[in-house]
C-alpha cells in the first residue's frame, strides 16, 4: 500500500480562528496543512499572504512538538517573488501553476534554493507534456480536480485520467514524487482517486464542513485502507 497523506485545506476553515483550526485538524490526523494562496488575478478570489503563513507556522506542530509541513499552493501570477516570500515565511512545500511562471525551470530552482520542496500544479484544462523536461527538479505534483479559486466545487472526472497518466510518468522517473489531488475530494470518492494513482489528498469543505474532523479523516483513511 502506498503512503497516503491527507492535507486539509484551510480555505474552508474559520479564518477568525486559523491557528486553532490548524491544531484541530492536526490533532484529528492531518499529515500536511494545505494553504491556498489566491491573488485575485490568476484566480478570481483573494485569500491569504505570507504574513498569515508565518503566523500559522507555530501552530503547525503535533502534540509531541514535531513539525507538520505547510503545503503552500500558489494560485498567483507572477510566481517568483511570492514563492520566495512564502519560503521566508516558513512554508515547507510550495507548488505553482506552470502557466503562471514565464520560466518554470527557474522558479523550481528558486523554490528549492530557498530550502522548500517544489511542486507543479495542473489545472483541469492543462497539459502535462512539459513535465518531462523539468521532472528532475519537481518534488511533488498536484492535479486540480476543480478549477482553482473556490472551495466546495464538484470533482471533475477527467482528473482521474490525468492522475493515471502522471502516475506512469512519476513511476518511470524512479523518483519518490508525491502525487496530490485537490478539489471535490470526499469520503465517497477518495478511494476511486487513490485507485487512479494519487497518494496525497487535499480536502477543504469535506473536512471543515463537518463538526468532527477526526471522524471525517478517519473515514477517509478507512476508505484508503480498503483492499
Ligand atoms: C481551490 C483550492 C482547493 C480548495 C479545495 O482553488 O486549491 O485547495 O480548498 O476545496 P474543496 O475540498 O472544498 O473542493
Ligand atoms: Zn489548493
């Protein structure tokens, strides 16, 4: 069985209590904290910036004091200056949409040089062809299963075929690259998405929309453990 990770998206959390919400999902079993950055330019919505990430850093810890990775998903254009700002603000992973950067290879290098894992994000309509040319510098790949900008949208089924194809590309690379999926993930479809080849699941409304975060994350894990 692959190592599966659940990454709750704070986009659906109570913004007035972000620190507490991060601690609550970590306590409930979150592996990564997914942090959606929107600039009202690349996507038609505005969320939070590097100062909020920095303020959260001290809350992204487990009871034993170990760090929980902050997984920054940049939906911004241009990318480079903000990628650097989030690295400085304590991000552990930073992913961006390749079409939002003029020089994808350079942006990947910049993120890694800043000490973070670098990821590429593919929109539902985006092609993955160019991944081949930079895969040696890619630490994680994120497939959007909704159009970026909002939580609570429905899963787009074509993402499953893209995940299958990316799984083959990643396996052929021989590198251990997490394959993440983001948008419309729920208890009742997570197994299907895992079967397509994803190992890391972002979920916003499915988790924060319920009272008992532990129950939802537990139900997701039970689906993933099913033979
Ligand atoms: C959308 C964001 C997602 C969003 C997912 O642009 O990238 O991370 O929070 O939300 P749900 O899980 O509600 O589809
Ligand atoms: Zn996201």
